[in-house]
C-alpha cells in the first residue's frame, strides 16, 4: 500500500463535471481541494467545452487512480495528470 501523500492532479475536461470528480476522490478516501472553474459567457456565447483545473489531492495514488477510472466511465476522453505525468485511460502513468 502506498503512503498517504499530497499530489497535484491536472483535470482537463468538462467544467460541469469537475465537482463529480472531486466527489469520487472523496469517496475513495482522498481529500481534494480546488477552485471550481468560473464560467463567463455573454449572450450568444457557447459554454466552455473543456477547462483545465488543478486539484490538490491528499491520499493514496491507488485511490486517486480508482476515482479516475470510475470518472472516465461517465466522462470518456477526460485527461488527467498526476504531478505533471499523464495518466492513460487504464490508469497507468
């Protein structure tokens, strides 16, 4: 088992779903801190399709990767990095 550490997670995906990802992290025993993206748009403008959000996650890397796999079941194509290393669809760095 990996020790509990703080990791920087980079999330690239839907602005509407980053909160769900943070919840899945908490469900796996990982504390997640982040600033929700601010959606600024005027009349006739489109909602952002993808945003980049940095989360500070304190927990095990196994818990983080499990949350990523579960999340990708709902949001295919979401990109993640742990401490700036890309994490593939199968959870491998």
